[in-house]
C-alpha cells in the first residue's frame, strides 16, 4: 500500500465526509435563510415540468441503486438467493433506465438554465460550479458502467469498491481493496467524494430537507410566539428584557 | 370549546374609490425589494376584472383551497399529502410570471447619457428578470377601472359564472373596487399545503406567517392559497405573504394599508372563535351554508361563559375587552352587513367585506321614482347596477339572499338617516322593515359613516411589547439600494443567504409616541430642540446646538471657527 493509495482511499474520503458533515451543520446554523431549492419555476414552467421530475426521480433511483450495491454486502443478497448474475442484470437494467432519465433530465435542465433568459440571469457562479461537479459525477458513473459492460460481462464492484466503502464506515479503511479497481470507477469515486465535500456549500442542501414529515403532520400548524419577548433569537450584545410574568400561558 | 382570538378586518366597499394608496404604502413597507417586484401583499382589483394574478378565482384551473371529499372531510383541492410529495419536483398548478407580470424598470440612465441629437432620448422599459429591453404588456392593475373593455373583462371568472344575466353594454357597465390582502383564514389551505411546515397560524392572534428560516421553496403554498396571496420571492427562493403588519398590530397600531386608507373603509378588531368547530364548519355539505357556518364558529365575547373560557384559555383580560368593543363583531354578527370573500373555498377567510350598494338612488331618480323612498329602494336593490348575482358569487358562494339582506339594510339606513338629516320625523318602520331597532340603525350608521380612528381600529397590544422597544431588526441593509454600497449583499450561497443584518432604524414604539404625543417624546429631548420655523435668524436660541460635552472628556479643539463657546450668554 503506497502513499498515493492511502491518500486517495483513506485520507481523502474521510476529509470529504468531515467537510460534508461539518459543512452541513455549519451551513444550517449560519444560513437557514439560504437553505432552499431556489426554484426557477416562476420563470419557466414548460420544460421544467418534464425535465425536473425526470431528473429527480432518476437520481433518487440511482441513489437507491447505490445504497443497494454499496452498503448491502454481497453475502446478504446471495443469502437471500439472488445470484450475482441476476443481481447484475437487474442493476444494469434499472440502473440504465434511471441513469438515462437522470442524464436526459439533467441535460434538459442545463439547456433550459442556459437558454431561458431569466433563469440564466438567476444562476450564480456557485450554481455553475455545482452543475459541473454534479454532471461530472453522473457522466463518469454512467461511463464507467457502460465501459465495463461493453468490454466484458461488467465489473463486479461489490467485491472491491463496496467492501472498501463499508470499511470506511467502521473505521478500518482498507485501501488495498481499491488498488485493482478499473480507472473509470476510481475516477467516479474520486469525483463523487469531491461532490460530497462541495455539497453543503451549494443549493444541493435542499436534498437534506426532503419534507417527509409532511406525511404525518396535521394540515394546519399553530405556533405560539416565543415565550421570550421578541420574535428573533438574540444577537450578541443584545440584552433580553424580562418576560411579563403575569401573562398566563398555555403549555405547548 | 377551545377559545382562540383572531385579528380580523372588514372593508366597506361602498367607500373604496380605487386610489391604490393601500397598495402603494404596503409595497413601500414590505415588498420594496428585489425578488418581490411583482408581489402585492395588498392589491386593489377592479370588478369586473381578471384579478391578480389573472383569473386566480378560477379554481378549476388553479386548484386552490379545500374540497369536500365524499366522506365529508376536507382535503386540499390540489391533492393530499402523497400527491403533493410526488409532484414536488415541478408544481403542476403554479402561476408563472406571465400570469402575474414581468417586472420592469426604465433605462433612466439613457436620459442623462444620450448624445445630443435631433430626437429626445426616451427611457425604454427593461425587464427586471433578464435586464434586457422588454415590452410592457401587462401589470398588476392593467385592467383598472374596466381598462381593456370586453376583451379583458370577458375573462373574469366571476363574470363568466353569471354572464347570461349580465351585459357589459357601455350604458349598463358596472364597476367597483375590491381591495385584497391575505385573508388570514381560520382554516388556511396554504399552511396545509406547505410540505416543510413553515407556514403557521399564530395561536395568539391568528395571523398566518411564513417562517423564512424553515421555508424550503417547494412552492406548494402558492397553489394551495385560492386567493393567490402567497408569492414566491424569485431571488431568495422563499414564499412571502401579507403579514397583517404584525409588528404594528403587536403594539396596537393598525396595518399600514388601514392606516393610510384614504376612504377610511377598513375596520380592524378581534374575533373570538371556537377552534374545535372550525373543521366541521368548513366541511358543511352545501356551499351556501358556509357563510352561516363560519358565523357559527364565532363566540360572543359579551357572553360571560365565553369570557370565562377565554380567560381559562390564556387570552388576556384586555383582549377580551377589546373583543367586546370589536367593530368586526358588530359588522359581522350584530348588524350582519359584512360578508366573507369566497366562502366556497372553505378556508374560513377573516377579511370580510360590506358589499357596495352602487348608485341605486340615481338609478331610481332617473326612472322618475323617489330614490330615497324606502319601498322603492328595497324593490330597486334587485335592479342595482352591480348585479346581486355577481356579488353573491364573490361573497356567498352564489346565494343571493344574504347579499340582498345586506343591501336592504344599507339602503334602509340611508333612507332612515336622510329623514333625520333633513329634520323630518324618523320613520321607525324603516329599521323595522329590515329587522333592526332605530338605535341599532343609528349605531350602525355611526360605525359606517363617522367612526373615528379608535372605533375603527380596536387592537389590543400583544403582551411582549417591551421586546420591540429593544429589538428592531431589518432584514435588509439600508445601504442596499441599487448602486448603493450594500447592493447585492449576499452570502456565499446566493441571494440574501446568511443571517440578516440588524438595523436599528426606529422602533415602532418611538414612532407611535412621536405620532400621538403633543410634547417632546424623547426623555432629555427638550433642551436640544428648536423650532426653526419661528426662529428669525437672530441670536442663538437655547438648544440650537447640542449640549456641551463633558470638558473632562478631552479631545477636540476648544477654540477656533466652528467651536461653540458655551460660556457666552
């Protein structure tokens, strides 16, 4: 195991994850107001109407595929009676459909962003950089899959990449596992960790606020004004007045 | 019984002259920023007209509000929770910028920099979305006062419902104005549509607000609100809406739209209601019953049992007292002249309207009748220039009876007061004909015609008054105007990210004190103020200059030009 391997497959992923977690916490504390989808639907609906669901549902399936392929050990699926061949067929089929949806949706969205005047005017430098990284990861991933499948019977990353990734999670990183992985997969992994590190500092944070709580909450939300006077948190150097003690208050 | 308090408004449409002062002052107060150029928390629509955004009342198209399911429950018309989540990536029923209008400015710079030539330079319109030259084709009030004629008016969704009876011939044309703010509904469908739970109803006063820190820009509220009074800030990616000027309400001041209303047509007061009854009342089967159903959830603050329950529910004593004096209670429940806007949306709106009586007297006089005779008047209410059916589609889900009753009362009041005004003997049969006593009719006249500021706005202060004395935060830096040093003040993640900059401009309390007191309002202010208007320029009046600094503090010159010799008499 040489230094490069250690740097690429141990130090770099950990750094990236630390930045992802730390950055997200910091962003949430510092910038709740900027935590939004920054939707451009108001400017343009026709293309968005098709492209955005295509991209988002595609990318959600891709995410599920990655969880299935990377986090669930091969031994488990085999214990469940799914052969490597069956798994591979399914992964390639579902993965290709989801990947194509993602790719087409993304292409349409980027074209829309460039060609619709108001949408382009509302695009920040940060957005542009984010698009490059995000598109890079997606294209590299598709390319790695396509290349491996055209060249031969596909590459069984569940023997190498998956155990390596899991080894990161239980803090016994094994860089050796990545040594023999094809270059196309290596590049995809490196790009993905770059995306993770960049994630908290882009509009992509909206993915973390997927509103699943909506399914269980009552329709109308009531909120009491803060029992402490004033509606906003105290700024440094601002003294709080004491709350009027005689006010009867309901418990929340 | 779960007693809750709601700040509510009633607008008397007979008095609205369509001057748009409310819209302008509201805009200056709340939406004078980039990203919300097209946003009008308060707008004044001409009726008939398409409204803002265009044809928003057509719920077949925009899918706002609630719908009653076969099982008698309510669900948002645009779909329940699961459907909302599945359509979250592109809201299928959201108005686009074209349904509002593309905001623009003018290229004023060109007026100053254009080279000398034969033609006068002109300031061309430029889109505020793209910065490119644009053509102005629509705006917030493009169809003001029937502008655009039949071509535009034909698209009025309300007119379409009643159009077979209503002609828009020039000599039959009718017009009235409808000022609109957020309805601060008892059963808000915007809040119900918000996946993030960022829109909430304040338990203390019922004001519906958007938590800007929790809004994630999913845009479902824009669809959910049938009145289209939630707007999407396209720069910050957050929903914004009318706040009922809560910082003013909290210290007992009326909203800015009410404060500046030229016609004094707005009334603000408290309503107590039974929160347990809201869901059932909003789900009554027949749309025509919704008006009465909503009235049935209101609780009479004069009833000792209600007052006790309100106290037990944590509503302060002075609030219950304010609810007793509420002009809203009188207009809705006592005189029964105020009606809700579109009760059929089932959101239980809390901004109500007194329908316009329109020039009924003139119409009668022209036909040779005594326009002030009450019996002629009642008959003529049905022949009003503004068709009752049109008003009914706005205020009572199409049921003409409540509208007719209101207009009869207004007409009766007019006839009754005319006799008194002319020194004739009051005809007590007139109030009796509309089910009122002469005293009630007189009180109603006073409230509608000559109520003073304190009678029109009965607003108890919130019980955290002191907070605002100490804390006054602006969300935008005062130097952030176009070209200013703080322009595009943004965090690293795009428009307006980061925490807001605290700006101590002026507290609302100071403003109120200065507006309402006769003397100096700032303790220690007296010696420093001089009335320059009656100073003849001679001598140096006391207090023209600030008091001397502590000589021991040191620093600065003590002699020379510009230094005031404090010892000189």
